[in-house]
C-alpha cells in the first residue's frame, strides 16, 4: 500500500457545480499523467508516480444532478421541472439517480489512486460508507440504521448521506454528500432522491432535534475538518492540507476558490410542504 499522504482542501465558499466538476477532471488528468508508462520499459511504474491522493471538502451552490441510471425522456422531464425552483440541473456520469447538493450539506470528493493503494472499487465505497456512519455516530451520536441501500440512513425512510462514485483506470471521482443543517431538506422535497420513493432526506440538525428536542449549533468548516481527519484514520495514512508546494493541483484549487468568490448569491430554499 502506498504511504503517500492524502492532501485535503476545504473550500471557503459554496462552489458552482460545473467548474467543480472541471476541477475534478483537471486533477484526474494530473494524476493520470504522472502514471504514464515508463518509455524505457513500456509499462506503468506506480511506485514512481508522484501525484498525491487528494480530498476536496466543500458545499455546492444549489444544484440537482442526475446519474447514469435514468433514460433521456426522464432526464428532460425532470430538468424542465427542477430549473423552475432556482437551482441548477446537470446530468453527470456518476452512478445512481437524481440527487441534490447545496449549502448546509458537506460534499466530499476523494480523488484517490486505488491501484496504487491496492484497494478495489467496492472496498473504497464500503470504506466511505463506514466512515460516514462513524462520523455521524461518534461526532453527533446519531445511530446508523442498517439499510440494504448504499448511503447512510437514520431510519428506513430517513436518509442522511449519499454515495456516488466513478472510477476510471483506478482513479476515483465524485464521492459522498452528508446533510448537516436543515437547509438542504426543502430542496430534496422536490425530487425522489436517488430513486427511493418512500425515503425522505434527513440531516444531522433535524435528527438531533428529534432525539434531543433542540437544534445543535453546527460549524460547517469544523465539520469538514473532522471528516478530513477521519479519512486519514480510515485509510491508515497521514493527511495534510494542500499547500503551494503541491504545484498544479494547488493552482487549480486556487482558481476554483476565485470562481466561487465571484459567483455571488444563490437562490434560497423553496418552502417545505
């Protein structure tokens, strides 16, 4: 297993989805380029690859994203309906069906080299699911419900976190989303999230209110830092913040920070029924 550290970056403002998707593609290209075959031996030398495994932790501006499991007519009907809510809508290449991302929800993009780590795709998904369950239980005393569906549930009908991964040539993209505040819930009410008709979105805040009768005070940036540390523990690797010395990836992330700063305000959540 590679001993290279995981580097992470926590974004300061919610990101527009398409530029964030382009950032993932740029980092994927940097990682793939460092794995190009050794011309002398005509094979890839993973032991000599120099790219870091990178974890991006962020919130998005309001956006609905569709996965690969929906047909063209479904996608078009859904797009026409959801753009009226004020959120963006995009089709993606991740697994799964429609979901929502926005402020009050932590999104994590672990851009890892599974081949170098010696980890299979399914193991990576399971590690992420176990990490999220541990985070919710240890950090917020939210007991996970054992569901047959991918993701993390509080009950049979209340979902706290979603997982949607893509793996190309052993390099991962997309990741997870966990609802922290109540803000994402009204947006989720507009869709059958992840194709589960009987399931509603829940959040750390809404569940703690149900358990304790009061709403907890939550610092989104601190919650992201807790998740970053847990990634290091889960994968048994050192984890450190992205630095200027990380070159191309640092530059790409700083460009994304500038885009987020210039994007301005976003639409508020629709009223809950």
